């Protein structure tokens, strides 16, 4: 191709990317999010096959599963704010490329160490993609009415990805080897990379000061330590154990000094003044509280379905599917509900609906009740998605447009932190309510009771080894204790959700849409070369 022809193509590409229909852009962004959401859960069903093939140790197996969300949560603020400075589309496309390469490495990993490294690189790619999709969405839809609908579709796609991951992984494992769960990413990335380059508009924040490299690394290391410590607590480690306490303390210290540094800098990495806005800080708090109350509960519910009711993994996935369908419905209807009821009432009612669902599920017992589970999960999915939709939309609309990447990263980090803390907190509540019921089972030795108190799965193994009347009694006691612990955990979760409903009263009463007239029906302008040059930041330590 001649130089003249290439020069003629470049402006056409810029024009296509700048003037593309915003709904086409939304499809591209949702495809990106779908891949990241899928990869967070698709490996869960492949763990037995990975264990059989690569023979990882217990610690290596934990890292294979946990390193992806750990690295992703740690780097969200770094890449979210970097996108504000150097261009959100640029960071998103780099994330596409890295995600595709890391998927290929993971699919053909010859050892556990290689798979851990590949999963870590997938986490880096996910951290590039997630805040970029939400911040580009903020720019593409300047009118709040259209943006609310777009966020509803975006959140519905996230729910689909998380639910479809295990089902897709199970299907692939029935026909191929475990590496196929990663190969599915590659053709989608090969399509997304050129399509995104052509269709997605470039945008960046208006600030032209230096990018705070030191602050970005402090935030990443601090979040890594906090999330790692919380995950160790969620895995059952004592609060004072070397695997949990040092990372928590070091991470908290780094985040403390990060906040102090941001307050002093003339061009902070994250403008903490956003938290002075009640709608923004309240929305972030609602996201944390919603995930804190429910993520650990989902894990416990999956154990209940499989270990208490005896359902297969596929049957368990199908029982939980109504939750996802209800969440999708809430996401698609969220924009209309937000316009009609306003953020305050929508988030508050969402918390109350979710609490009602949790209280309904306290009627679960040792026998199957499909109608009760269906009603509870539908109400749970609709209420949770209503809450998260209203909180995300309010948070993103409250943040200045030039800080959309940082605001999106804060929202996603809050989601991840809430999920991690929820697993640790509700897991501890569950263990505290479950273990005492196994200490005085007739005919069961003390050492067997202590071992059975670790988890219901381990209790079943101990009961199988004991056999006879003692094994039967231990199995029955463990099942009853688990159901009791589940009821206690549900009550604690309901209390947290009602606390969230009270917190949501600080949100605005009505949905302000005054800026919509300026943004409605206007195609995105192509960035001028002079503006791109002027907005190019310096990077300093």
C-alpha cells in the first residue's frame, strides 16, 4: 500500500471511530465485559481436570484460582486513571491484546507455575478492560437517560457472563481438554481488537498534569495486600496468621499513605474530593455493602444445593439460573425504574427486596423445596441488580466526565473489596454457627468431630470413614448444623442489607437529567490533533 493510500485511510478510521453509532459502541463494550466476566468463573468447573493434569500443590491450586481476581482488583485504579491520561481506548485495546496472549499461554500451560503466570496476566488484561468499558460508556452517552439504559444493558451482560461461565466450562470439558476454557477467548479478542480500533472513540480526561507513578504503584500494592489478606481470612485462616495479618497491615498502611499523598498533590491520581459529594460516596458504600452481604452467601447456597440437597453441579447451576435471569430483567428495566422512582427510592427498595429474599430463604431446610428456592432466587436477583444498577449509575453520573476512568475503577474496586470481605465475614459467621453442633455427637470421637467441624464436605468424608451408626449420626448432625449455620448467615446478611437501605437514603431523590439536551442526538466528535497533543500527560515518579 502506498504512503498516499495509507494516509487517506487513517482519517477515515478516525472518522469511523468518532462518528460510530453509540449503540454499536455499546455492543463492542459489552462484548469486552462478557469475556472478563466469563473468565472470572469459567475455570471453577475445570479445577479437577487441571489438578489431574498439572498436579499442582495445595498452595499452587489456590493461586491458580485466586490470582486472576486478586491481580485484577489490585490494578483497577492504576489502569483506570492511566486511561484518563493517555486515552481510554488505547488502554482498552492493549487489554484486548494482553488478554488474548495470556489466554493462549494459559490454554497450553505445561506446568502449574506457567498457568499461575498466565492467570496473573489475564488479571492485568481484565484490569485494563473493565474500567475502560465503563468510562468510555460515560463519554459515549453524555445524556443521563440514555446512559442509564446503557448501564442497565452493561450490567445485565455482566450477570450473564458470571452465570454462563460455569455452564460453558462444563460443556467444553465434556468435549475437549481443560485448556479449551481459555481458548474461547482468543477468536473473540481477534475480532474485538480491530473492531474496537475502528469503532471505539478515543477519549481522555482534561487534566494535563503528570501521572503519579508512585501513587499508582502504592495503590496497586496496597490493594493487593488488602485483597490477599481478606481472601486468606475467607479461606479460613485465623486473623493473626502470617498469611493474613501481614498483608492486611501492609496493604492498609500503603493505602493510608496513598490517600495522604493524593491530598497533597496538585494533580492527584484520584481526586478524593469526589467523596465529598454525598451521592458519590453513598453509591460506593452501597456497592460495597451489597456485595459484602451477598457474595459469601452465594457460595454457601451452592454448597447447600450440592451437599445438603444432593444436586449435581449442572443441577445446581440450573437452580441458580433464575437468579441470573431476574438480574438481567432488572438491568434492562433499570433505566425506566430510575427515571420513575429516582436513585434514592430505587436503591433503597432494591436493598429491601434483597433482604426480603434472604429472609424468605431462611425457610430452607434439609429437604428440597423447589418453589421456595425459585421465589427466593428470583427476588434475590431482581433486588440485587436493582441496587447495584442504581448505585453504579449514580456514582458514574456524579463523577466529572474527565475523571470517568478513575470513578469507574473506584466502583469496580469497591465491588471486588465488598465481595472479598463478604466471603471472609459471612464465612466466619457460618463456621461459628456450624462447628458447635458437631462437638457432642453420640459415638463420634473428639478428633473426628473436630475434623468434621471444618466444613460440611469434610464432615461427610469423616462420616464415610467412621461408617455404621456413628457415621450416620455424624452425617445427620453435620447436615442439620449446616442448615442452622445457613439460617444464621442469612439473618446477618439481611441485617447488612437493611443497613444498606438506610444508607441509600442519602442518595438524590430524583434523577437529574438537565445535561441530556446537550448530548442527545449528537454524534461523538473526532478528537482534534492539537487537543490530543495538549492532553498528552507527562509521567513522573
